[in-house]
C-alpha cells in the first residue's frame, strides 16, 4: 500500500486479529473470497435502482450469473452489477425460504429504518423489547431518529434467571397500544423466543406487521440451529450480514409476499411488502447501493448454503453452551442461567464485584475481545455497567472446539482476577497469543 500510514494500521490490525481471539458476539472472521469481493472493482460502480427480478427463485446460480436482463437502474454499465445482485438476492431467498430479498441496506440499522418507513406513518406505534432487556438501539432508543418519528412501546423479560419473556405483558401492551409493527429479535439475549406465541399475539392486532430482527442469529437460522420466523408466519425478517452469517458488513431484508415493480407504488398491504420495502430502501432511505459489498454478500450467502455451514452453526452453539458451563463453574452468574444460541451475558458485578468496563479492559489486555454490557434492570450506568457480553461465532470460525472452552473461560476469569497485576496480565497475554497463532484467520489460509 502506497499510503504508509493506513498501510501500517491495516498491518497492525491484521496482527492484532491473528494474535488474539474475538469473543464479541456480533463479530466474525470472513473468508478470503468474501474479502476479495469487498475489495473488488465493484466499489467503482453506481447502481441506483434494481435488477430485473425475473426467474430469481427458479433459476440456478449458473443462469443467474449468465443471463443479462432488462433492469430498472438510473445509470448505464450495469451488465455485471445486475447479475451479481440477482445472485445475491436469489441465494438470500434460498437461505431463508423467503419470496424476496433486498440486499442493498448498508447496515442492520438501515434495514430496520427502511422497514419502519415502508409500513409506518409518522406517529405510528411500534412494539419492541425493552432496550435494557436485550432490545437493539434501532428498536427505539431515545437518542435515535426513529424515536423522533415513531412511538415506541415495550415488552420485557419476566424472569431474568431463565430469560423467559413476559408474553402476558406483551399481549396486554399489544392490545392496548395497537402497534403497526411487533418486533422480535435482540442484541443481548441468549434464549430462543416463542415465535408462535408472538405471531398469535401480533395477529390479534389489526394491521400489525410481524417483524423479526435476526441480526445476531441469522447464521444459526440458516444453519438449522434456531427457528426461522417465516415458519411462524412472520412477514419480514431483517438482519445484518456480518454477525453469525459471516459475510461483509451490511444489512438484508427478507419478505414473504408478491414481488412487484418497484417503480410503481403499490397499495399498502402485507402482500405488497416486497415492493413497499424495495421502494423504501431506494429511493426512500438510501442512495446508491454498495455493489462491492453486495458482491461479497453473494459470496457469503453461497458459503452459507454449503453443508459445512450447518456444521459451523452447530459448533457455534455447542461451544457457547460449553463456555457458559465452564464460566458458571468458575463462579460467573449468567443472565438467563445459560445459553441456547451463540451469546452469553454475565453479571460480573454480582459474580466478582467488578464492573463490566473494568472487566472488559483487563480481558482486552490479554488479547481476548468482548464488550461491557448492561444487564436487565441494571443499577449501574451504560458506560460502567454490571455485565459483559461474549459469544462464540468468531472463535468457532477460527476452529476452536468445545474442549478449548475450558481454557477460554479460565483466561477470562484469570484476567479479571489479575486486573491490577501487570506482570500476570502480561504472562496471560503471551499464553493467549501462542494459542491464537495456532488458529489462523480464514483469510490467511
Ligand atoms: C447489530 C444489530 C443491528 C444493527 O446492525 P448495524 O449493522 O450495526 O447497523 C440491528 N438489530 C439488532 C438486533 C442487532 O443486533
């Protein structure tokens, strides 16, 4: 790289990733193929609009990659962008059993905003999980733009020792507030929500759209380790592509319904959601799509369709369950008492009298990355909360198996214990480094 400063930082970041382990549950390591597509010449291209949707769910990859069809784009030169976006859409539909996919959202937040904008008017009510109980910022945090436009109301967990959601409360709030959207899907929740029950409640409210924000667990869904909300009648699934799904950073919106011409405004019905959403992404909330990222999404979706990805998803959950067990043996108090997915939320204040921020710094010091996190109804502030959040998508990609979780749990505990002992932290750092280098990044293979 000619730019010596940025070049050096990329090199140092590569070294950091090689010498440590990523435990942040929303991160992963992509393959060399995904990275190559992200760094490809598609970054030079403007492609506002959409490719033709003809044959998307019937044609195989070969035909999708070959056939040049008419499109609805605003710029010329789309012969390759059309084909690569068609591949990404078709593969996304295959993965999730959807009728339509919009692969253009720049991020998970953009995907959610586009869905709200497609279905709601200003002032409409949206029902989602309490942010302190695991909901995401985009589900109505007061600091967001969405919170200025829509009226967010909440449900929560009934019992944080089991993670059970308070479905009776959810139903009462839904019937009272008559939301236009019911959102299922969380950022810091380690159990499996009851999609059937949620769908039944949502359907009691007229005009309520069922939305599943599967940003964290999308890879587990396509790998067969988590229920697919479409099987319970959900209308829309949004997700990121970079968490358990292991693609480039980005967003994705999947829908059931009739795929229509995005140039024409359809009636506002659940059936027309695919078209309403396409219009809401572009031109509603975004400009030109990131075609290099869409190419990388196509690659990642192709990888997720392979049988190896099912093995991966299975191992992610196996590792998380084992890591949760090992942590409990060492005295960690876990919110919900364990995990059914890839994610663990531990109350380190209750466990060891240390706050999440201090724990994060000490654990970072030895080469393990995770994040401080509020626990439900936390008495401490968000920048110094009671908990830490961690997960296994990244380390499973690196090749760690359940037996390795014993060591990982011990290191986390040891770092917390040694948080004021620089010499001990340094010793642990060397151990983690030596261990991590035995598990190359997928892009190094
Ligand atoms: C991560 C996440 C998002 C946002 O994704 P970004 O790509 O960071 O914008 C949205 N919803 C949930 C539940 C998430 O976990």
